[in-house]
C-alpha cells in the first residue's frame, strides 16, 4: 500500500487492519509523525507503545523482530514506534520481513517507522513496495491553506468554533506544523471549556490569552536569524527565547519545518533559475507567504541541496538529544543554533 497526505485518510483504515509495518517519510516530518499517531489510533487495540530509535536498530538489526514478537509485561497488546533518520532501519526491516515471510511472525505487533530525511524512493521503502501487509506513506510540506483547513477540522473535533481568520492565525503561529497547531487548538478548547457535546466560540482575545500575542513573539524570528547566518542578532534572540520561556522542542520543530521548505524550494530551483522568479511563482501558488519571501531569498543563497541534506540529519540528531535530556534542552539547543548560524554566516 502507498499513500500521500492527499489520500492517507482513505488508505489508513485498511492499513490499520492489514499492515504489519508502516513507513512514514517525506520532507514534512511533522505530517509524517502526525499520520503515524492517526494510524495508531485506528488500530483495533494499539495497547502499549514501545519506542525505538533508528540508531538502536542500526546497531542491532535483529532487535526489531524480537521486540515485535515479544509479549508485554502485563500480557496486553502493544505496538512499536521507530524514529529513524534516512535508512537507519533498513537492515532491521529486511530481517523482520524475512521473519514474516518465513511464517515466524504470528502474533507480532504492528511496527510504525517515522523516518526523517527519507522518501518513498529510499532503500527501506523499496523493501515494502508491493506488499499488501505494508504501508509506505509520503508527506510533503503543506501550504497555508491546507494547514488552515486542518486547524478547522481539529477545532470541529474539539467542539471549538473558529473563524477562518483565527484558524489561519493558528496555522501561521504554528509555522505550518500540524503538531504545534493541534497543541494550540487543544489549549484553546480547554481555555474556553469547549467539547464536542458543548461547542464554544473562540475569539482573538482567547487566543491571545493562551498563546503568543503577536507573530513577533513567536518562533520564526529566531529561525530566520539562525538560517540566514545573522550571528550578530543571535544573542538577542537566545535571550528572548529564555525570557519568553519558548519551548526548545517547539523552536526546533519550527526550524525543521523551515529547513524542509528550503529543501523543497532548492529542489525546484534547478540550474540557471533565479531565486526571485522561483519565489514569485511559489507565492502565486500560495505555497509561500509574502512576508517570508525576503528571508527565504537569503536562506536559499546560504543553503544548497547538499548542505540542507546534512542539516536535516543534524537536526534529527538534535531532536533525539532534546527528548532524551529535557533538563539540558535549552542549553543543547542554544549551542546547536549558534553552530548552525555560524555555518550559514556569509563571513565564514
């Protein structure tokens, strides 16, 4: 089975019943992760979640099959979630498929793999092609219109009544990251005491109370400073990060989102095409917001496709480090942001 964000909702119910292993990939890592959560919720009985990293499986390829076939401590159902970079899980998936094809995987739990910096053309995806017991789902960065519609659907499910302008504001403030948008919708629903049985109207005042007051209080200023190599402005942005108590993982998600957007734009740029012409076309297609054009223009000159690929892998490693060491997350993030900004600086 194969899917993209366009048809995932239609394919997911069948995959939840048939797929032993699901591979979520593409430049929209946030969309891939959100889809993995949606598929998990559709499983007949997802049970306990066991999380593994791609590094774990790369060093021990047999572990995936062993974990999938092992029994929960309390005898209930479970599922595996693997967070990998690129083809880290390739050998483990190959071994597990050999176990399945050998008839030795009876009772094995579902395996879901979210692979950043991977595509449906990767070696791991190729292993799963054409199998009725596998799903390969590819996710591309959404545009503002698509995320705004997602926000409206999230709000409807939470019993929250949103105007189109308010839904768009949440989409922008979340940097088109559906996970952050879901978090904002959930907080807003709690704040106005909304539920599916008791719908409530939300307004600008309520959103101001639970989120950043303006876009300038959000995440994009520090993202733009880092990726544009403006090292002289970075200390002030890091100070603002501390003063506003911005969540380090939230900042990193915004950075990952912009890098994914830059990677997609760099792929479309090609040889001989001017950056300005590309961004003009992207704006007309509603894939680039007019306020972002200046920053994107600068950043596309700082980062080519090869450098962006390496940056994606570096950010994925940082993401794992932040989740594993929450107490030092702010320091780890600040150090890495400084290193990336220096790398992007035109002076280096």
